[in-house]
């Protein structure tokens, strides 16, 4: 018996039925293709204008004015309606008109996230398109979130009640504060007076500072690192270091989220300014009698010329000094570059030896422990002893560079009224002279290494800053040139208040809240800033100016209390510049970029001969190796198959590193632990001044004790095309004794050789006799027409052997400032000794080969 089938019958595959569903048929051509949706029909319909012919206005060759006017009226109304429809059917929305420099320029449905000038249009567009807009400021909590919020609210109330009860039980005299109780004796304050004033605690010498206590909701995020004062600003606008991988125990911004490589170059060199929060730079205070402080600084390797007449301004506190600090004990290896700032003495020169002097020493955080240990050891053996203070979290720093740097600082820093400041000789003060620099558009005109110390008002009272009107009269320009030429700041400078710890603490603790600032701003007349009050905080600052090589770029460095960095930073960032726009902010990558464009080495990456530089190199090796392993095998560089020419294959050393172990025949160290590598103490760095003196006379270079382990930082400039990369190999020219033919082939690529060929009537080739055979004449003609060999040609010279390797490129890229590829590298002095007896004109010529490539490029080097 057949059972009933509950399932529907399957479609037949014969001619009657088909298994697939047919596509809709195009009505025009009857095809089975799917009709395309016309997405521009709405725009085309909105932009199509209705017209009316004028034939009805003519009757028997005569013009009917009434009908003609009505037809034109119809067309005019159609034109107006079409303009209105076309305006509503635009292809761009309001959020698409936001400049790319602004944040949150995507298609957000929150009207408040577009500039104010576009908010009415965005709101109108969303209403017309029936787009749901965001009305609430915060996200509406879900049921689960609402329960958690209510529980947290109840727990906070219970905790506050328990805390109040505990304080009441622990306080004597009924819970009254000691300042509210009457004092025994005649010194009891009256009812209107305040209580006892406690003494400011003194800081013990050689005690490490603790990071500032963060707010409760941010405290867990700063267990293993410290936030900069402007962390909240940068965290929304920049790529930060990984939360679990801080850099030097700080959360440091690496680069802005927006594209900023070329804009940073233009802002720092052409128009604008670039600012950094460099509060991670460590500051150490040194205090003691002048002879003790001088003895400590001399033990750090400060040159003898600084203690003569040449360093008088530096010792008087009107100049700064930048250079390398050396170890106290032999062989006196360089530690790190430091900046030394003296405080202006407050007494006469005859009494300086008895009065205590104060000094600030600023050092990179990667070398803080090395400098700190040296200073503590030197301060203990000094007679009389000197005190060392850790000021890392008391003093913050802001750096700003660019043509508009002075203008931005003038708008952000409002000095305390000159009437309240001490007047110097001639009736001039530092505050009045600082305001006279408002017409300075080129900071490079300032004397190098000068510093200014003055007190400023709270920048929040003048926020947002206004555009500075640059004086354009000849009188103002003549006054500015006179100030720059005479520089009266040296005579007007008094002891900066930032050297006093009580002043720093008072400025930080007396900062009013933002709500109090807003109340004062609301009470001010329209268009005016709040009037200053006697209780306003006086923020001590110290500003000094430095110039790069050949005065190509100038940088201001502003020192101020740690908690005062954020208000000044916001005033700088939102300062309208006269050239348009606002100052840009930069991260660690932008700082390296501008140092590279100025052909200046950046610490610690370009100093592998120092301990912080070596540690940086080990960490970078691990990052490059992880990136290399993360690629598919087809995209990895096979280091063993690199063809170096002359039958040699395989990269010299590790292709992912500046392999100094290979160059110096040292055991490899790939460990990135905090401990020192076993051979780190064997490698040392030679400062630039000593390197120039040694390389100028090779006889002195031969007498160097540890030339086989000493590195010198150099600048590399390619003479031909090409771009050097990081970890590129640097070769010297092949020896004239061993490979004279290869040496000549490389020298023929020099631009001067090509210029000499073009200048001569016979292209610089040797002359032929008159009876030369025809084949030699044809060869000569071919040689005169041929260009020098290019990379990839069969006759292009091969790279020298491993015995001619002398160093590595630590930073290489295309230089926007030079318009060609340049690099910063280090050379081994021991390898330069082996090139003795060669021509001095060719002694600085080298060959650069990128890691993983077989072709080299001709270049020249000079000591950085």
C-alpha cells in the first residue's frame, strides 16, 4: 500500500519547468539581464528645467506681448524651482565639507560633531532626509547597565557615610579641626584669622621622585607607566605607545592619526609651527657652593673652555650648554647628551663662592639612571657636599619650532605686569623685552642658547587666544633689530623663580578650577578677557632657544611646573596664526623626522656606541624580526640568496640589524632584557668634536687606545640616485693596492668625473694618435656617446667585499629638506685606520648598499 507523500513534488527538469528562477526581463530589448538601477535619476530630474515654446506668442507674424510674457514667467518660475530642487539634491553633505585636518569628519549622525558653521545645514539635511539625529549627550543605559549604575551609586553613598563616621571618631574635641580651636597664650588667632600654617616639607637629597597621583578612575591605567600632562589631548588625536609596552615608563604619543609627514615639514620650515609635550625629558636639580657644583660638572666631562672667559655668560645663567656627559672613571665613556642651566646669581661676584648656586641638568629618560648614579656619587665626595634632587615630575617641558613659534608663544604666554616686576638697568625688564619680540617672524635671528626667565598669568584667563597683530612699521622693525643686536636680556635677567621649589609648588597648588575660570569669564565685558586679580597664580617659566646646524631650524624649549603644562598647551594648540591655521602637534616620529631633515643625529637611535643607544638597537631588532616573520614566505627577503657579486652570496651579518657584532667580531646579543649586554661596555662612542680632531690627523687616530671598538656618528649624502634605508651597509672604497680597477670604476660614477667629461672637447678621454686604426676611433665615438653605467647594467661595479665594511646606516630615508636620499650612520674608527695612504680627497667617499639589495650607491660622509 502506497503511503501519502507529505512533501511537495520537486520541479521537473524537462521542457515544461525549470529549476532556476528567471531574471526579470528588460522591457526595451526583451533580454533576460537584470535592469540596472539608475541612481542619478533623482539628480537628473532635479536639474531638468521645464520650458515653454514661444511659437504661440506669434500670430500672423505679430508678437502677442501678453502670451510672450506669460511664457517667460513660466520659465523663470521653473528656473527658481529647479535651483531649489538642485540645491536639495546635492551630491555632498555637510559633513563632507569638513577639512581633513579636523577630527570626526566621517558620516556621523550627531550634528554637534561638525563645525558650528555647518551645523544648521547638517540639521536641515537630516530632517529633510528623515535621518535619526542624536539628541542625548550620553548613550542611554541599557537595563543591565542601569542596574550597575544604581549599585555603584549606593556603594559610593555607603562609603562616604562610613568615611565620615570614621573621621568623626578619630578626631578629638568633637571632630573639630585643629585650625578651628583656640590656641593657648597670646598668639591665639582671632575669629577672622586663619589657623596655623604648616611648613613646606623639604625634599631629602638624592631621593627619587614619585609620579603624581592620578585620579581614581585613571589610576589602574597608570600602574606601570606615567601619563604626560597632556595625555588626554594626545590620546584622542595620536597613536600612543601600547598600553602594556610603554616607552621609558611613559605613555608617549608616537604620531598624529592624520597624515602629517609633509605637513610637518612645511609647518616647521615654511609656515606654521610644530609643538611637542616633552615632559618625559628628565630634570635633575643640583645645589651647593659654586666650587662644589663646578667640581661635579667638571667630573662629568664639561670642557675646560667653559670655565674660562668664553663660558662666563653660561656661568652667569644667561646661556645654556648642550653636550655629552662622560663617565667619571676611566676610560671616560660618553653617557648621553645633557643640557646644563645655571641659575642667575643673586649676590655680587665676590660673594659667589660662599653663596649656594643652583643648576638644572636635563637628560633623556633612557639615560636618567646613568646620570643620576654619577651625580649622586659625585655629590657625596664633593667638599662641601652638594644636594641632588629628582625633579622629573615637578618640571614639565614644551618644545615648539617653526617660523610662527614666536607668534604662538606670544599669544600663550602673558607675563605678569611689568609694574609688578623688578625693573632692571635702563628701566627695562625681561617681561617688557619679551613683549617687544612680537614682530619676530624668524626665530633663527635670535642668539643661540639664550634663555629668559619670567612669570606668566594663568593662560585659561585668555583662552581662546587671539591672533597677534604683527607690527609692520619700519620703526618697530628697527627696534627689533636693535634688541637683537644689543640683547639687553642679559642685564635685565634676574634669578628665575622656577629654580625655587616653593614657588613651583605654590603655582601648582593655587591653580583655580575650570569652573571658577568660566565664572570669571562670564562676568567679564563682552569681547574682553577677565581682569587680573592679586590672588591669581604666578606661573614661573624658563624659556631658552637653540639653533640646529647652519641655523636652518630653531627650537624653543619652555620649562614650567608639571601641573601648569596642560593650560599652556591648550593655548598653544588653539592659537590662530597670522599665516592661517593653528600650530600642529607632533609625536616621537615627527621629532625624529625633523632631526633627520636637519641632518642631526637623534638620541638614542643614532648613538649605538652608548648604552641607551645599544638598548634601542636591540629592541628595534626584535620589532623588525617580528614584522619579517609576520609576512608570507613569498614576501620575505631571503638573506641567503642576496647576490653581492664576484661569486659572493648571502647578506653580511643579520639583514634585520645594524650588525656591529659581525663588524667587531663580537658574540651576538639578541636579548632585549633590562640587563646590560655582555659586550656593551666594549663599544664606545666618540663625540663629534673629538672625532673631527682625530680624523683631521690620522697620526692622532692611530694613537687612539680603543679605535677597534669606537664608533663615530656621521652624515651620509648620496652622490647619485637612490635612497638609503635603515640597516644599510657602508663600505669604503676598495684599496688601490688590492682592487685598483674596481676602485677606478666606482670613482667614474662621481659627479665631478662626469662634469669633467662634459667640459672637455673630447669628453675627458685620452687622446688618440692621428694614425689610429678605424676600430679605435669607432670605440672612442661610442665611449663619448655612452652614459655612465646604471644599476642593473652588466658593467655596473659590484660592491666591495666584507673586509671593506666600515659601518651601518641607523636612520635613512628620502630627505625633504635636501631633496634627495640622505642618512645618519656610524663608522668604526678602526676600519678607517686601515685606509691609510689613500688620497685625502677620496678618504670620505663611501659606498652604501641597502640590506637585501645587491647594488650599491656612491656617497660621501662627514662627522655629524
